């Protein structure tokens, strides 16, 4: 099992300690790049896949770095709907 598979398995189990860096790695493994939406975007981060024009916008967690459960569920639903994961 490679790193992408391990991260996806961890994400789909909705752990309490999934970090923003791990989320970035998941999107990167699926072919996305980070776009911070400009200087006035605040904590909004856009993940863009330029090969098929898919994008996903989420807020970077603060003050700690842990992704909330509802946000993980939304990401998993998006990745499944777009065919990046099964």
C-alpha cells in the first residue's frame, strides 16, 4: 500500500487528528495544486486540478491545524463524486 492509499484510508475513517498538511497531500496525490485565492482570501484555500478544471474551496483550519469532521466528509463526498476515489 502506497502513501496515497494510506492517506485516503485514514481520511475515509474520519479521524480526530487529520491535519491540514495531510489534506493537502491527499489533494496533491489526486492531481490538485493549491491556489490561495489572492491576498484578500483570508483562510480560504482552493485546490485546483488543471487537467480537468475541477476545483474545491475550503477554509484552512485555525487556530489549530486539525480538519473538522464535517469538512472531511465534504471532501470525501467531493472526491467520490468526481471519481478520484472509490
